[in-house]
C-alpha cells in the first residue's frame, strides 16, 4: 500500500486514503451519527469533490459507506461542495449544499437532497429533487463567492439559512458577509436584502450560526430553539484569506434579521475556535446527549509532494462539545466524552516541581500507538485549544517518548499528571 503507516493518526477521523477537507452535514438519526465530508476519490490533492459518508454509534468508531452526494445533476455536475443538514419537523433530514454548475469558473448555486428511504437508519441513498437548484446568485451577488449553506432554523412559521459570501467591496476591501434566505415551505427561498452580518475581513466560507445557553450551562440547544432572554448566539466564519475559523458571541434580532456581536470593539478576528490547524468547522445539535458538537478539518502542514507520496491528506479533529463560558464572553470546548473509552493503561505523577529548563519523562506507557502526526491540546478547561500537525522523523514507534517540560522562567508545579495508552478505534476499515 502507498499509505504511509508511520504518520497516520491512530484515532482521529480519516478515510483509508486520499484527500479530505471540510466536515459536512453532521447529524444524528435513529441511533447513528452521520458524518459527511469533502473527499477526492481519485487522489491526495483537492479536486473531483464528492461527499463521502461514514456512520458511527459513538463518534469514535467509524464505518465507511458509499459516497452520499456525487455530481449527477446539471446544478452540481462540476462539484458537490460544502453544506449542512436540517432536521425537518417530521424527523426527515434535509441536506443543503453548494453545487458547481459550469466548467472553468466555479459558479456556485445551492441544492437540496433528501434520503431515498427514511426507514434506513444509515441513510445510504440521497435523492436530488428535479426542482434544484433552490438558490442561485442574483441581485449583484458574486457567483464565485457564494457558498456553504448552514443548517436552517425555524421561527414564526418561516425557515432561514445563511450562505457565506462577500458584500459589495467598500473602501477597506471586500466585506465578508452571511446572507439570509427565508422560506415558508422549504422550497422557495428569498434573500433578505441586508446580510445577517458582515465585516471587512474578505470572503466568509462555511458560516455557522447557533444558539447557546447563557451563563455556563453545558447543555446544547437545537438550532431552532425559540428565542428567550437567556439564549445567546454564536456566529462563526472561516476566513478564506487567513485560513482560520473566527467566531463572535452576540444577539440575534429575528425581526430585523440581524446579528449583533456583544464585543463593543467589534473585532471579528479576536476569538478563534483553535489556535492551530483547524478550518471549515461546523457544529450540530446532538439530541441523544443534548449537546452541541463541533467538527473541524485539520489540513496537512507538510508539502503537496509528501501528501501525494503518502497517499492521503487531511484529518478531522476529535469532535468537541461546545458551550458558553460562565463569563458569556467566549466558548469552552472539550473532546466528546466518548473518546475516554479508548483509554487503556495509565500512569499518574503527583506534586512534581519543574525548574526552568528542566524536563521530566513520563515512563511506563507504550507510546507506539499514540497519535503520530497530530497533537490536540485543550488548555484551562477548554478556554484555549490548539491542534498541531507534526511529522516526526525520529520519534516514531518505540522511539516516541512523552515529556513534561518547563521552558519558562519560573518554577512550575505539576500537581497531577495522568497519561493513558490509547486503543485504536474502528476507522473506516483502514
Ligand atoms: C472550505 C471550502 C468551502 C467549499 C469547499 C470546497 O475549505 O473552500 O468554501 O465549499 O471547501 O471543497
């Protein structure tokens, strides 16, 4: 096999080979978690994009199915790009996604797809109704920067969704914008003239917009939760120019169809989900455990030539539960609790002081199965998260070691350090 076993992660989501990017339409249906993602069936570089599909009982062990959405109709024949799922009131999931409908220029329209058979918990087949596309760029919208529909939410008998785009370029360059489309029947969609929100950041890809409980409650909220005083909203955008996912916390005025960030400084590039490699992320509401779960793509940081040589590129971060910090000023994130089930043998250190420049080896564990080319860190109870890709050439297999080190200027007291061996989950048959 051309797939490089030395650098393949142990328990981060990955198909057996080839290129992957954005998470798409995560959803929970009849006891199964569904995960779709941007996938190139023909190689380890971006291109030929289809929606690959995997299912899981626990967000950790994954089984790969056939691709769910592939180019097949005039309005997606040159690519099936990112999108989201909406659970309709009768329990049917609908997928909305961006289709590329002409060669050369990536002219973008929005399509809808429904399960062929609602009684199949694995949702293997998806049907695209003949009335597609449902949304086309009109009224001065830039057709090459108009994509990634969000999960729709319903209020007062009307559905709404967002499409990532740019507003007319002002003095300071292009404004990223999230346009609101509304519908009474989930069929005919009309744009609200002013965007939900915009900022001078360049194009917004993969917007995400969802309610969170105010003041520190960990419980998640359905995207269509009725507005009440103790509900805040989060607007996340993936900034094409910077390649990072930024979010703000604020309020949503559904009458005016406007979102207003709380931060009076109005800095749209202050808070990141992750201060490492994490892009095009998307949340979903998990009704089974009443939590909001965040998926994000971690690209490689090696060269394209290395990706081609190893036969694969891209992983997904461990899904994270997200909730609002008690201060109301930022989110907290923590890996979903199911990942703990992979823990095996452990070692614990207590009350050790590390002087500046000192390090301490954590011994007694088999490190060969830990996660090779990815390190994901959660600091201060989930206030700050950093996902890094690493490509060790020496610290591989039995030569990998685990250390606590102090590179600072003051003593550090390690009151308690616990480390585990990790088992390997089912990972799409790889
Ligand atoms: C983000 C993105 C999306 C687009 C998709 C195409 O990484 O560029 O805006 O829909 O990837 O694969």
